[in-house]
C-alpha cells in the first residue's frame, strides 16, 4: 500500500493532469460574439461614448464594460490577444483562491496553512470546478464572459483575503490592507450583479467577526457597498436588460415575488442534483475535512467555534450560495444562466471546502473517522481520480490533442478571408463551417453536444447572429456559410 507521501504525490500529479489541458487550450482560444460586438461599438461610439451608451441601454456594470471595450484586444485588431487574457485569468483565478485560503485558514483562523498547501488546495478546487463546470467555454475562454464573471469573482476573493488581513494580519499593515481591499471590492460590487449580492453575506460575516479595531474599516467597505447598490439601482441599462430578459409578457412576471423563494429553492435543488456537480461538492467537503484534520503544532491550534459563531457561519454559507438563485429567479423568472452557474459552482466548492476545514478542526483529532488509514486514503484517491476522469477533463484532453490546432488554423483562415473581402470591397463572402473531429470545452459545437450554452460556429446560409457580427466587425455586407466551400488553412 502506498505511503501517505506517495499518495500526496499521486494526488498532485492527478491535479496537474486535470488542469493542464484547460490551461493549454487557452493557446488556441479565439474571439467570439460579444468580443466583436464590443469592438465595433467602440469603433462607432468611441471609448467614453460606448460606456455611456451601455450604461443607459444595457448594463450598469461600468467596470467590466470598460474592460470589455477599452481593454478589449479585439477592438484594436489583435484577435490573438484573447489567448493571453484567458491564460492570465486562469492563473489569476488559481492565485486568488490560494490567497483567500491562506488568509482565512492561516491569518484569520490561526491554522496551519502554508502557501504551498493553500496553492494545492486551490488547485484541487479549480480542478473540481473545471471538470464539472456547466459551461466551461463561457467562463474560461470567451473573453467577455470571462471578464463579466471571472474578474468580479477574482475581486470578491481578493477583497475577502485583504479584509481578513486587515482584521487579523500584522498590526502595521492593517490599514494598508484595508485600503487595498477597496480596489477588488469595487470590481466585485460593480462588475456583476451576481457578485454584488454575494458580497452582502461576506460583509455581514466580516461585521460579526472583525475585532472592534476593525469596525472603521468595515464601515468603509459597507459605504462602498451602499454606493454600488445605488448605482446598480439607478443604472437605466440594468432595468432595460432585466425587462429584455424577463418581459412582462411572461405569465409569472407579475407574481414573481410570490414564487421567488420556492422556485429559487427548486432551481438550487436541480443544480445540486446534477450528478457531476453533486459529487464534486461532496469531494470539496471531504477535501476540506481532510485538510482540517492534518496535524499542526501547538501554535496553530484553532479554537473551536462557539454555537453562535457556527450559526453565523452556516447562515452566511447558505446566503452566499442561495443569493444567485434568488437573483435570477427575480430577474429572469427562471434558473440562472449557465455562464452564471459556472461562477456559483466555484463559490460553492470553495465555501464547502472551508466549511469542511472548520468541521475538521472542530472535532477531536483522535477520531478514526477523520484520520483514515492508508488503505482508505488510497481508495479515496482512486474515487477522486475517477470523478476527475468522468467530466470535462478527458474532453479537454481529447480536444487539445485532436481539434485545438485545426480549430486555430481554420479560424485564422476565416479571419484572413474576411479581411481580404473587406479590402477588395466584395459584397458577399461564403465561408465553410468548422470541420473538426470533436468540440465541447474550448470549441462548443452542437454536432457533438446538445447541452452547450452556445454553438460558436457560423449559421448555415446568410443569416444568424454570428454571421451578422462578422459582417459588422470586418465590414463585409454579407457573410454566408456553406459546407461545400473550401478555405486554405493559415
């Protein structure tokens, strides 16, 4: 039977093999839909005109809309720039998870959690997420989707970490950390309505837990939250988007308050009952419990939580993970969008692992249930490896090895043909569809999967959303798609 150190090495190797294809696929990423739309809106309205127009007509997320437009590489003709952005955000998401885990478990709770352990725990959570994400493309690779959901979540994670350091970190750096926390908090509050409502239970828990000296810092963050709520409520674009997503013609629109909580609970139950998601949440809980049971020196002995503290933690946990379902049931009178479910799953995995860690530290360490023998640890590792082999990880490897390079070449040929058609002032161009052996993670195509959020290819014929976006961005009057056409790959 392998030793504990050998099992740990096997676990780390498993995590590397799970995360590697998702990161490597970023090297073949391509811009999609809103990436082009925001680019030509910038061209038509200018930098600040676009911000004002979007704020008034579609969204009050002024921080993320600025990034989607003014910092959009596609707006400057650098289509390959989305590859670098996707890779950077993937690494930033992992680093932010590690930052929060280290700040919470080591700085605030005084537990034994080195940067190395925090990094590997973050890798485990990110691996579980990538493997089970409802729509990995819209969270990991689509530039505008990643900006709308990853960046606000990165803001929330780093705000929480810095707030914990401001409350329990070294005394000389506390106000500096409190001031630094305002910057990621701004993105969490104004980047997306989902992270805005998730910030509320985080601020509430901080208000309960912070020592008296931390109350002025908490008041500063609370004031920022109040301003963000006011801006979100005043933004005409938010109400316009809500009306477009759930028009009054919807039969339940007028009664959505009456059915809000039960329908939100129903959406949450359906979400958790998806086999891969439910088992991944259990794996996150078990991982947190295992991490909490690891031996530590006397200087790291965590004081058990009181009953009042446990009630606060459990209520905060419930509010954090239920807020998104309430928000979408109110706004769209339906379940959360798949791209929002991605973010909600990652928050759920993280909070569940932390809850498991707290429970692991609460129990006596001599309990056999929480100190499994090597044979049981080996079986648990096999179970985890089986879980990670049953989701998107093998799909990502298949896509990387068979479809990523042809996809990149075919898209480069498509963009070159569109640029040539614009330069030659041709009224119409007919392009072939993507011809690939597989597509699901980076390249969602309905011919391979029916449960994807978007099909990223052109629509056959001369109509369709993607066709129209290509027409406006490349300034070609008519973009058509026909499987009988051939293009030379670049």
